[in-house]
């Protein structure tokens, strides 16, 4: 049976709890993401053989160790997502690229999205093959905190978030295959 999945990194429990607290404190004035705090490696895709992906991906990343990731900024994306920008590093990039390339073999129904932003020719080619333009050198690792109800609330919400004592560094020790239809962790892959 076809499912809808995303491949993400879950932060360690203490950091994830801080982000969850921020989300809960702001839930009356913002929209909450449906997925727990995470850094995305591979956006949503449909698959009838997610276990095949997991087996192959697990073998490919078997030499990976837990990662320390750094937050370098807080930003608001075009559609009102308030995010922590995560500094790229070689190991994070490797996990991302392998997730995208391997998962593509297991996509059962390609999901084509219309983009509100300008794409260059290289990104258009990436969309043809992988359905999204924000992969490989265009990968922008981040952790979504909340989504604004109204863009006019941007400065107010950013001030509120900056009041929290959020560590600039956090650890991840699991890649998570998240089931977007059931809103639950399908499988964890240890780093």
C-alpha cells in the first residue's frame, strides 16, 4: 500500500523539548507544524516500498555517527515558516544527498509542485528528476519552529522566540522515516 513519507533528523530530547515548549507557548497565535521538531533530509514522497528504501539507506549510512549541528540564524521563509537555519557540514550534506537519491528509486507517485519562487535551469532539471528544487547544492537545512498566521506578526513572534534560551548547538543521533499520513514515526535509523 502506498504511503507518504519524509526523511528527517530528530534533535536530541532536551533540544526537541525546548522547541516543543516554544510551539506550545505560541500555539494560540501561530500555526503548528504537523511534524515534531526536525531537520528535513528529504521532503515528502509517496512510496509503496518504504522498507526497501530503509534497508538500502541504512546500509549506505552505516558508517555515520551522531551529529552536532549548529544554529546560525533565525529566519522567516516566504510562506511564513519561522525557522532556525542550520549550518551545513559534510556529514549532513551526505545524509541529505543519499536520502534524496536512494528514496527516488522508491517513489511510486511523483509529486509535482508549482513554485512561487524563481528557479534557475539547474533547479528546473532537479525538479524533473526529484520533484523539488531545494536539493543538493540548493539544500538549506533548517528546523521549522512555527508558521505565522499573518506575516505582519513576524517581528512580534521573532522577539518572543528570541527570549527563549535556545542552545546554538544540538545533537542528532537518529534519522527518522516519518509517516505523513498517519502523523507518526515509521522507523528510526540510528547514526
